[in-house]
C-alpha cells in the first residue's frame, strides 16, 4: 500500500509539510497518492541509522547478504500487480516493459546474491612472510576489499525499477556491505515506495540491522543536496542528466572529505554507417535504426542520437529509407509532460540550427504527452564547426551527418564528447579500411558494437556501461553487471595479523573456499 | 650530465628566463647546477607530444612495454655514481639510503615489466553469444582494460627516486600504456634530470614514440597548475602535502572534463599500545618506536606520529623509556631548510598547545639543517576536544595520548581523519578484548599492522598504500605494488566484434596465453 511517507529505516515517517503528486501521462492527470517530502531531520535520522547499521552490516557474511538480496527480489515479485499497475500509471510505459524491467531488476539482485555468496569478488590476495629475507625480513601481507560506508542512490526517471530504488546501484551497494539511502525519483515515488517496502520487509525477515535501507521523497533538489553533503554519506550513485550529475559531482568534490560520485549521464551514442554496408543492406539497417531510435520513446541512455556516414548515394538512400521508416513508427507516450516539453524544446532548437535539413518531423496529431519523432541531417563541416549539434535530444530523435571523407569523419569522432557506446555498421571487412576511425572511437566510448544497435544493455561480466566524461563521471567503473560492486569498496591490508583474527576471506585454511591470489598465483588452496 | 634544461619529449629545451638552484642541506649551500623553468609553450609542446605518442603507445604490446621498462631500470643503474652523488647532494640523505631507494625504483620498474609481459592484468572477460536465447539473442561481449591517456606525475620531496621521476606513478602509468609528463620536484631537479635522461635513452633504444615521456622543471606552482588544467592530460599522480594534493584535486574536479587525481598525502599513522604488551615488552617496543619515529629523520609518510594507550603505570613506563631512547638517537639532516623550518614551526605550535606535556625535546646543538626530535603527551579528553592535536608534524615527532578507558580510545579512533596505516601492539590475544577499537581502526586506515612498525612499505600485491581521505584522495586505489596500474586504465567492451579485429587479449585462441574470465570462469583456454 502506498502511504506517501518516507521510510526512515524501518519506520514510515512524514512529519513534513511539503507534498507532491506523481503524474499519469497516459491519462494526462495526477495520480491519487500524495507524497510527503522528507524533512532535514528525517534525512539526518536516516543517514545516522545507516551509519549505525554499517557497523553491523559490514560484518554480515556473504551468505547472509545473499539471503537478503534474494529476499528483496522475492518481495518485489510478491508485490505483483500493484507494482506493475503503479509503474505503468507513473511512467506511461506499457505493461510488457514494466514486467521486463521487473525481471531485470530481480535478475540483478539475484546476480549480486550469487556473487557475494561465492565470495571471491573481495579479490583476496596474500603474500606470505619470509623471515629470512635479506636485508629485511618480509612481513605477511593480506589484502581484501571492504565496504566504504553509507551510499546515497538517486532514482532514474527512465528506469523506475532497474536503475532506481532496488536497481543496480542499490543492489551493488548492499552486496558490497554498504547501507543505502535512496532519494526517490519524484516522477515515480509510488513505485519507489512499494519497492522500498519490499526491501525493508526482506531486511526484517533476514534480520538485517535497522537503517540498512531508507527511502526519501523529494520533488526538488534540496533533499539530494543535503544527502550528498552529509559527512556520513561515503559515495553517490546517480543516473540522469549531465546537469544533475555534474552538480552532484561538484558538491561531492567540494566536501571537506570528498566522496566518489558515479553519475551515468548523457550520451548520443554515435553510429558509423559504412558505404558498402549501406549499399548491401541499407534498407534493413534503416528499419532496425528507425526501431532503435524510437524504442521506449527514445528514452534510453543508449539511444542512437547520431549517425555518421560518408556522403554519397548509399547514404542518401539510407537517409530517405530511415525517414520513411521513422514516419511509420506509431508515436508513444513519454514518461512525463516535463520530459516531453524538454524534448520538444531541444528538438525545436536543433531544427533551428543553421545548415541542418529535416528528413522527418512527424506531423500528424498524437494523444497528449506522446512524442513526435524526428530525424535531421547536416554536413560534416557544419558538424565540426557547431558543437550545438553534439547535444543530446533526449527522446525519439537522431541526427545523420554526411562527411566528405574518412579524414573528416575521424576528426569528428576524435573531437566528440565521451559516450557510452559507439557502433560500426560494416559489410564484411569494410571496417578494416577505417582503422583510424575505429581507434578514435575506442578512445571516446565505453562499448563498441559491430553490426548491431546500441539499445539493449546485456547484464553480464563483460558489459561496460559507462564511458569517458560526460557519459559518466568516472570511466573506470560501470553501472551494469557484477563489476558495479567495485564502486563501493576499497582495499584493506593486514600486516602480520594473527590468523584467527583475520576475516574469513584471508584465513590460512580458506574457510570460504574462494579464489585468492597467493604469492602471485590464483588458487583456492589453503596455506 | 645535468644541463638544467627540460626534456620536451626527446629534446632538451630551456627557452625560459626563470631559473632556480637545488640545495645541499649537509653542506648548507646551493648546488652548482642552474635549472631553467619550463615555459608555458614548452609545457604545451610536451603535452601535445604525449597526446600524439599516446596514439601509438597504447597499441604497444606488453612485451614491448616490458622491454622499455626494463631498459629504464638498466639505464638508471648505468647512471651509477653520478646519480647516487646527485641524490645525496640534493637530499642530504646518506649513500646507503640512496642505493636502497635506487634498488626499490628499479625493482618496481621490473615488477611492472613482468606484469605487462604476462598480460593477464588487463582483466579480460568474455561472455559468449547465445543466438538462441529467448526472448532476445544474447550478444558476444568481451571486455578489457585500456589506458586513459597522458598522465601528469608530480615528484615527491621525500623519495627523489622511488616516488618521483621514474617512481611508482611513472612506472605504473607507462606500464598501462599512458605517456607521462613529470613535474620534477624542485628540491632534487638534478636527480630528476638524470633519471629523465635514463628514461629517454631507454625510450629511444626500445623505439618508443617521441613524447612518451617529458620532464619539466619548476620551482613554483604555475607549471603544475597548467599541467593539471591541460585538456589532453587525463590523470594525475602526486605524493606530498594535504594542501598541495587537495589543490590539485580541486583543480582537476573543476575542469570541464574532470580527471582523476591520485594524491597520497598526510598521515599520522596511529599506533595503539595495549597494557599487557607494554608490561611484557614495553622497553623493547619503546626502542623500536624511537627508531621508527626518527627513521629517515621522520620524513616518511608512514611515520608513527600518534601513539595511543590506556592511562596507567605500563603506559607511563613506556613513555619514559621512549623519551630516553629518543634522546639517544643521533639527530640527522632534513631534506631541505624549508622542510626543516616547517618542522620546527609545526613542532613549536604543537608544544604550545594547551594540555600537552613534553617528554623529550632534544636540546643539544646540532649541525645546520639537522632536526631535533621530540615526543610529547596529552590526555584522551584533550585529544578528543582539540583537533589541532591530530595535525601531522612532518619530521621526527610523535604524540602519545593517554586514554581513560577503551571507550574513550574507541571514540578517538572513530573520529580520526583517514590514515595510511594503523598499528596494534598487543600481547598474545590481548587485542581480542579490543574488538570495537580494531573495528573502528579498520574503517579509518588502508593497512592495519600487528606488533610491528608502520615505516617500511613492502612492494607486493597484498600491500595497500593509500587510505581514507586525507591519507589519499581516492581510497579505492593504491600507490605501491602492481595494483597501482589500475589508476590509469578503464574498461572497454567489444560487442559482436569480428574475432580478427579484436585486440589479442580478447581473441578466441588466446594468443597471449593470459588468464581470462570466460562465461564466469577463470581460464587460459582458447574459445
């Protein structure tokens, strides 16, 4: 049941006077729930509880954490239709998407459960003492990863489940042993509260300390500011706009004790279409890209917002088919009127830029809050001269740029802002003639794709979701897959520490049976 | 031969008009060389060369990089007496220390050579495609670590070799595939130039691109500022004061594209002496600590500047023996008159604090530039109330604090600033009664030591040299050991990329024979 209150640890509280509502974009009206913003006092209580819980939670075994994470997934599934209906009402997204995202969310929670149950992720390494070494004896050194402390997680507008309350950031932080305080996304505060209730039910049933999780409502920026500036918060996870992510990054860097911020922000995900590929399969690719550009009403961070080709007949044919195919796509609802109006505004600005031509600007009438897709083109020289053309238009929009030659294309890629992904559409070994372009692209992105679309982010070990700034604030870490846990931990070394007082992961007999690095070799053997 | 000029890539340049000299603290006079500060133009040329070199250098194989790193070690050794004499002249440190540090420097270079020759450090992971998966086929994903770009390295005053020109930061960055621009430390610019000449000789002999390394002279902060703000610099390594490190961190965070700064800064390295241990072996520990406090004239970042005990007879006896032993230590020369005067000033401030008592304040005459060691005490309550007593006094100085009980000690530890190390001196299982203290300490440090001294930082995999702020700006990374390479790399994923176009580390047949994670399992097998 949605109460509109905040979860301060296990307790529902709502002593504040500021309230807000969420919005159903399909019905074009507010939902029935009223949410009470967390007060500064409630926020401080949540963080203090998280800090106290940290003392106990960081000692929790991998098996206990796994039980907790699996219980969260079970409780989310147990919310059943109430969750799916709330999700759809607050996002305008269809039921299939809601169920798919719920599946992804629970999959992620169980994936982290498996990871911490196995336990090898702590990257234990042991260098045995050598008392006879000259000129000085060598001490015994053992190192493992430990959690850094309470983490603030900011829900994402475009993934009410998989990148919000119990999404990848929360799942990875809890798996690491860090309590989490969520700043719920105001567009789906009801979905957030339901998921928070599932987390806290799971926490109680698996005997986790009170404060291991809290959920704060807020429609403005004040709660987020206070959270990031609270001295007991030790890290921040965020998915959203460049403006929002950078503001949090700046605040965190200016603290007396700076803390890491993992903000996954904007990306236009360049796609390079090579001439032979367009000649052979241009129509097929145009169809696939019309679908990728409009998938989820273009509200994916991996949306292909920029297509780069070599000017010529093949590219012209591709553009015209892409235009036709895009025109055929049935417009869909955006998450929120606010997101729609920003989309319309950014699209309008882009269409008004010098030297761009419109390929498709969907003009039929659409229901309220539905987005009209658009594709435009520009030439390479204009693109190089005008950085406005690099800006993300969050929604079903793409810009196709026609370059004079390979060199101009390479220059454009090398000067692009950092991106989550970069894609090559190439026939056979055509890409081999574009070594410089490939090389330039690899330096600007976190993931390169061959003959595919950037939308669709597989959750697996070899996935990298993150990229050079401004795709993310720290390209050395990723937000998808088990490696996400690395963001919330740091190494601690034990020198000459008595065996029975060491954490289990570092004890001689390897009681956890984890893979460790002993004197440089990977092994599960005892010492 | 020392020319006093800057290495802009392979070329010696000195078009600037600002000059400075280094100082021999043992002779209390300037050395004979005159150093020319790098101009802004020379700096820009060095960074641009580094950026151009990066394109080629990042493609260099592990074997080629290993050859380069080993050649640097060989060339440093070939500098022979000229290097040792210059080192001693510019630092006032004895020949034994110079040779020891040269050994450590060359060991580190060869350690990184072994690491990149083996190649497994790129952490290759592969998730094979599954075209039949429902509802969507699973793509092929392969991920590895790649270098981030040119790195600025700031030489450290207290390690003219091991943490300067060819020290841990430079060695790890070159191993990663990142070109390096060094801002040479002005106190040992001659040592720096000699080492730079060795690096560039090695680079030429092993056919590395021009610009893979540059060395800039500067006596002020201007060159460092320009370096950190240059858009083509992608990361910063620094060892030094909290003020200096934080200033660089702030600049890097305020850039249009923020970049990571790894600053290893201040630490007072708390040592907890437990009563039984003092009762049994108090004299022995006092002797060891008198030696650790004054080692290298107290100019180590792991110097034990804070000793914490429970008030009582055992602690009083320990303090009085420590005082006697410290008094017996022969004072030694500091690195530089500037460092000495800051030491004297900070010590004086500390002695003037309320509620402190002097145990030893060495008063006999000493030669010019020699430091007089001191030990003082305070009670737990004063320590808790007065954060001035937490300040680092860089030099042969330590504060012993007497706490009323375990709880007061725990509170003090929990409220300490982040530290590189924390040590327990304990008899048998005495430490087991101090669970809360141990736990609090582990949350404040990067390395915990049992019955030892914090000085002496072993170079090995299980070492962590770094800690919560302000010990370092990023506790998730360390400056000592092979893991140092992680600071200069980021993951890149390849999705459905043709096998023959993949980097060797990710190819099906595993031509490099490295350890990889394939579908979740560690293996060297081909696919």
